[in-house]
């Protein structure tokens, strides 16, 4: 098998691509996600890669937008052509993982073209709310905050917990021991 960097992703077969992504580092997967051609083996290769822990949220969002989600965003599941159901399932999975916080925020900044697509998506999402409709993929804007505004500063001092919010180990275990 060729080294990951030497694979011609447009010419390599599905098995070779799967072997490559399964041996790839997280950095290599992040790089691949940003440019993988969805007309190749999106369900097997991209699907496997997208499910790996430690991936960057900006790479995952880039992969999402590379799948051209707008063409299906307002199409009911039952109306998605059979030839495109795999694409929609993968887009569903990516969006769910983004909203669940599965991908790591803020480790790599999103490229400008991807950031423009994300801002446009959020704009249309907000317009949908105003028009009382909902697209298929709605992103949690709070989860996307590190991508949308990567240079916002963190609080300079850590926040202190309120005294009544502090618990001792005994207080937490006692209800378990005394039902």
C-alpha cells in the first residue's frame, strides 16, 4: 500500500482508501476531510473517517459543506432519491455529531471559503426561524461559537463556584449509600 501522502485519492479503489484512512493519523484525517470528493466512496471511506475521535470541528464542517447539503436541506426524507440517501445519512450523522460536540472545537481555524459557507448557513437558518420553517440540518450556534468567533478572548480569571454549589465527596456519595 502506498503511503497516505502518496495515494491518488481520485484513482485509488475503495479498499485501498479504507486501508489508508484506518491507518491515518488524526492530522491526516483532518486534512482529508477538507478535500475528500463525495463522488468517490463517501459512505464507506468518508463515513468511517468522520466517526473517529479527535477530529477537528472545522474539518468536519468543511466535509459537511463539501457534500453540498443545501440541495437536500428542504427535501423530506421520503423524497430524497435512492441514489442520494447515503449522502443524506452521512450529512445527518455529521450534523448530529457537530451539535453533540463530538468534534474538537478550535484546534484548527476554518478556511475562509468554509467559514463563508458556515456564516451563510447560519444566516439562512436564522431566516428559516423568522419564516417559521426548518431545514433538515440545523446547527446549534453555541456549539459553533469557537469556529464562528475564534478570536474572542477567554475570561482572564477563572470563575469561582458559588459556596452552596460546592459539594464534598461525602455529600455526593451519601445518597447512594442511604437509599
